[in-house]
């Protein structure tokens, strides 16, 4: 395969998607980005008249995704890499959050990604090559109170990514789940949907967490441009990982989670084994 790839990235108007699209274009790749409005479409295509193509698309518009992918492949060419970046964070305690809010979080973060995968997979399988990259989160490994359904959606996408990788590996298709830690994007700012507080019992636990998240927004350690370059390194690898953490905070917190999990498994090993036979 040529080192120049055709990369489809969902959600290129801001954050990781925007940074990755710009870095990919700078590296000489062709980039198809999905956007939500005409203004964003024009702005993206102005980045490069020949190699930047924008499509108006909501990843939860499930009935039209196949047509969009077919149009891309007929006009631009075969999609070498799909980056499922579109998503958002919902901040809300489970008891305070409505089922509609929780369903919306899974529709965008999980089912939108799955629908995009299903749209590109037949072509990749026929060509016996391709790479699917799902942007998850350290919240797909660790959990924090107040983003329960967000963590649930990212845990789901991590599991789907890992299992899918085993299904499509015989066809030369790679699947990588990329789990960023805290980065200077709008995830915790204007992009986050916040459920209003309503149950005072949770105030002592959650009020400081919400305040700290709002104060930290825009000041996080992670640099989205450096994250984009790391993802391009994965795209350029012949042996990409199934899972990739981004950021020293993600690394530390996930290692701590795995150590704690190992200790708990060991502590309850006798009960675990007691069910055999």
C-alpha cells in the first residue's frame, strides 16, 4: 500500500478530529472529514483544495451512512483508514440523568461508531486491508463519579474494538482503540453536556469534582497536536496496537486500576474457584 492514505475522520470541526485532520494533511494524506454544517464544511475544504473533502454527516443518521461511504469511495477512492472520533462527554450522576440523555450518549459514542464501521468494513474486507481507529478514553478503563454513562459508552467501545480486531484480523484489517487522558480540547468545556443537579445527597461527593473539571478545562497536560502525531504513528505502523493510551495521566491511572484489579482478583480467588465442579 502507498504511504499516502485516504483517511476518513468523523468530527473534524474541533478537538482531536481537527488536530488529526490538519496533521494528516500536512503529512500528505487525503482526508475526508465529517462536519455538521455548511460553514464547517467550507472551512475544512479550504485547508487543502485537493486533499481535504468534507461531508455533512451526523453519525446517528444511521440510514444514510452507507450512502455517504459509497459516495466517498466512488468520488475520492477506497478508504484506507477510518477514525471514529465523533463523540461527546455527558456529565451527570446516574440517578439524576434521564434515560434519554443516557441513550443519546450511547447513540453517538457507541452506535455511531459501530454504524460507521459497518459502512466501511465491506470494502476493507474485499480489499483485504484497512485500519479502524476508535477514539475511546481513559474513561474506558477507569471510572469517575459523575460521568457514569460516558464511561459506560467508552468501556463498550473498547470491548467492541478488541473483539472486532479478532474478527477482521484474518482479512488484513487492523483495529486500534486509542484512549486519551486529559487533553486541551473542548471535551470538558463547550462540548460537554451537563445534567442539572437535583439530589442534595450527592453534593459532597460531586460538587468538588464538577468544579475542578470546569476550572481545569483548557489547562490540561495533553496537547491535541501531539496526540494527532501519535495517532499518525499508529496509522503508519505495520503492526499497530490493539490498545493505545495517550498521556501520562492515562498511563498512571490505568496502571493503578490494573494493579487494584489484580489485588482484588487475588483476594477473592478462593471464592472464584469455589464454583468449579
